[in-house]
């Protein structure tokens, strides 16, 4: 399972990085986030799914 963040959609709400700091990282001072590696570790899958569902901009895409 993989996750990516759309740089075009992300508005820097930083909810994802706050919720799952072991996966999402802030990439600039405006709160925009990125993922260091798109592969989601097994133990973080549910948390990453929740973060994707809670992103106000729907900027996080999860794929198998
Ligand atoms: Fe961006 Fe959504 Fe996270 S807007 S910083 S991907 S919560």
C-alpha cells in the first residue's frame, strides 16, 4: 500500500503530519507535507488511511 500527496492540492493544513508524524513530514514552513517514502509501513496503514480521509483538501491518495 502506498500514499502520495498532491503538491497542487495540498494547502498546508498539516493535519496529516500532526496525526502520523512517522510517515508524513512537513516539507516547508507553510505546513505543506510530503512523504519520504510512499510505501506505508504495515503498522501505520490505518492511521494513514484516517489521515487521508481527514485531509480537508483530499490531497492524499492511497493505492494498493
Ligand atoms: Fe496537505 Fe492535507 Fe496534509 S492539505 S498538509 S495533505 S492534511
